[in-house]
C-alpha cells in the first residue's frame, strides 16, 4: 500500500488510513512511502500521533500491492508492471495502469483521495477512528488548499465537516493556516530538493514517443522566500532536465492565501510552450499564470491538449 | 452508456439500469448496445417488461460516455480514444483504458457488473425498482451460470437474494433454468453468428506486438446441438481467423448444467497452445477442458501467462 513518488500529505495519509481500514476488515495490509516526506506531512503526523510509514522496500515480482493517490507508472514503484495491483483508490485521471486480474478500483473526480477513503469507511459501516480522522481531514485541506483549489467538490467540504468533530478539531481555518505555515517553512533545504518535493514527470503527446515534462509545485504562504532563491531553483531545474533527459521542466509557485501561481520556467523551449498554452510571457525566468493554481486540473490538461497536436 | 461488443445479458442489463440510476440522480444518460442481442437477453427483457436499448450511433469526438461491463478498447466503441470516458463500472481486469480527465471508476472482482450496480443504488440510498431488479438478477444469474462459475462471489449470491423479492421472483432456480433454455435455443442461427455471439478478441504477449486471439463461448444446456454443428463451426472459426487477421481462434462450449467445457479448436497452432497451456489434447477439433468454464478466470489468464513468456 503506497502513494506516489515524492509523497504529499494525501499520499501518506491515504496509505496509512487505507491500510488501517483493510486491516480492520481482516485484510493484511501495510503502508509504505515512495520517497521523503515534505515539510507539511510531519506536522500532520505529529498532530495525529501517528508514525510515518517506512520506505517501500524492493518488492518481488508478483507481490500484491495497493496504490493510493496515483496510478501512472512513472509516479509509482519502479517495477510496477511486475507487481500484482489488487486495489487502487485515486482521484486522478486514469493513465497507463493495467491489472493482471480483476481488481478493486475506486476513482472519483473529487479533490482528494482521502475523501474517497471516508466513503469506503461509510460503505463498510466502520467508524473513522480519531487519528484517521486527523489524517484524512489534513489531506483534504492540503490537497484542496482549504477548498481554494478548483479541484474542490462538495464531497470534500462535507468530508471535512464530518471528520473535524471526530478528530476533536474546532477551528478548521486556524489549523489549515498552521499546516500551510509548516509547509512553507522550507529552511535551508537545497534547491534540488525543493524542486522535487511535489514533483511529477508526465508523458505528453504521442504515447509511442512521448515528450517528458517534469512539473513541480511549491504551495506556500510565503512566496517571497521562494523567489529569494529563484536563481538557485532555476539552476536546479536545468540540472534536473539534463540529468533526467526531460523535454521541459516547470515549477509552479502557488501563493496559497492569494490563490495565484507564478511559475518558474527552466528555459526558452519551456517559455515558448507556456506562452502558447497559457498566453503568459516569461520574464526573468518567471511566468505569471494568474489563478491557475491546480496542476491536475489547470496545468496538465492544457499541456496535454497542446502536445496532442504539437508532438 | 454502453456495454461491450457482442453484448450479453450483463452488458445490456447494466447499461439500462445504470442509465436509469444516473437519470434518477439528475444526470442525463441513455443506454445503447454495441451489436445484436444474444438469445437469452430478449427473454430477460420481456420478463422485465423493458425495451432493448438502441444500437450506439457514431459519436462525435469528445462525447462523454460511460462504459459498463468492459474497459478494453477492442471490445468498445470503435473511436473510444476520441471519446471522453466519464464513468466505468466493470468487473474485468483493467486493460488499455485511459481517461482524459479524472473520472468515476468502479471496478470490483465480483461475478457480474450488475452486482456493482446494486451497490451503487445502496450507496446512493435509492431503492431498486422492480424492472431494474429483474434485469440485475438476470444478469447475475447469467454471468455466474447461477453461481456455478468460479467467478461467483458472496456479493453476487447476496445480491440475487436481495433482488428476487423486489422483482417478485419466488423460484430463482426455475427462472435460471428457463433463462438458460432460452439461451440454448439456437435454432438455425448461422455458424458464423453462433461463434460471435459471446466472443472477444484479446491481445496477448508483448503489448508492442501482441498476438490477437478470438475467444468465443457458447454456454448451453444442450451441448449436443452445438456438437451436431461442429464441422460448420470449425469452418466459421477458420474463416474468422483469416478475415480478422488473428493468431488463434477458440470456441468454448460450456455445458451449464454439468459445469464442463469442451472447446472447439480452429487449427494445429491453437491445438499446440491448448495442449501446452491446459494439458488437453485436441481430438477431431475438440479439446476437453474439464471444469474450466470461466473464460475470464480460467482461460484468459492462463493464455496470458503463456504468451508473456512465449511471444
């Protein structure tokens, strides 16, 4: 049971809670993580009083696995095609996943995988325990930026309203701000790590010969800090592009409180695409994407559409 | 909203019931079929007092569609990759489906898609109406061969037990026999049609250069009738192989009541594979597969495994 590479709070929380839910249903399940925690998740785990899951070990071919919060191979265990995927709970579009046998798949276009995990508890007529309630509501607040993201659905809002009393949380707004502040306290993290903290590689265009783009996001209440390290970050983006053989690298810097996205653009090739797709010029390595704060709903689909006709 | 090519009772019933369920939830949905009805489905529709869905028209690129009881492109609308798949309810393994946007996907390893549709009613807190109960329970009895198939799960049995009183059905066993008799009354249907009645093309082996095998099934309470037309059927299988550029064609003849499968084998290449995979020699075009009556659970996975290492 694991979430995507470069795990965010949803990837960790959903893995922990789903493993616990299955265990309560008599199915042996253990949560793992694919990569290091970001700065937000330890804060959430501490509030919930839960340990971080261990890193995923190398799995033998044929091992039964469950995926949460992702389904694309590039975001998953390196040998995913050799593993037996038995369960997936996710809120992303369906990519290149296949299964060897009929499996449990639960995908809905909601703001957060954790919202689906609440539904699974209800359908199984199991009460959500307090620590799990903390994890789930934190993941929903994190993924939806406290309902600011356009990915937010009524199900996500209803889930938080339902979970907060179980968690014993009275002031959701204050907690969300505290969580976002923890996430924004980036300290002296090397630029290469900041880039990869919430970072996914997407294939665009012709599936036989896709373009590969690395798309990072830094969601922060303190964008001034990030732009203070702009030169370093642009260097790290160019280095990642060369090292990973990518066709483009972009890093969205999302101002959570003002709901804006100013994007760092690695080079001229990327700047041309950003101009064409979003109508946004790149000045000194930065393109102002306005209110396009959702990678999943606003950035990726637009790039996908572009490369369908330009690859 | 539509089920797979060469629709069986589940493909038709699930499309009708899911379209009705979504309509009751305020979502505009219309059921269609991909191909002609088999001999069982008209009997079921008449019992339920429901009209058959119309054939699927050619859909414009970008049209929103929902799939039931299938997910592989080869079993779906011809231009599926241009359509916007918004919902899938299925109990097969996940194949080459992708979605352009996050979608509703509900897959579970149960015996019948109709079993999942009952769950969707319950989760939406909607009562199943009488005609829908007929359709769903008929689909479950059909797909599981009245619980004889190894694909049967406790959920399928429980669903029929729950639905029968709503449908007003007292003797499930008698109804199942009547339904299977209708299915077995094949009359003077041309052999080419008998072959394609419950027939799917599967890609096996290397996804870049897959082998294509056509796998038909005739489930019948009267296998004597089928074997009386053995020569004709073998000719039709060889013709389909040549016309569709296939690497192999097999036609399982499942004796529903005795739970056995005697398979018609199109040629020597197929016979060699059937011998290797199932240890069953082919004599006069027929291989005795014993109790392997489920294409989904017993035939396809074994062939898949074989071609993974032999293609």
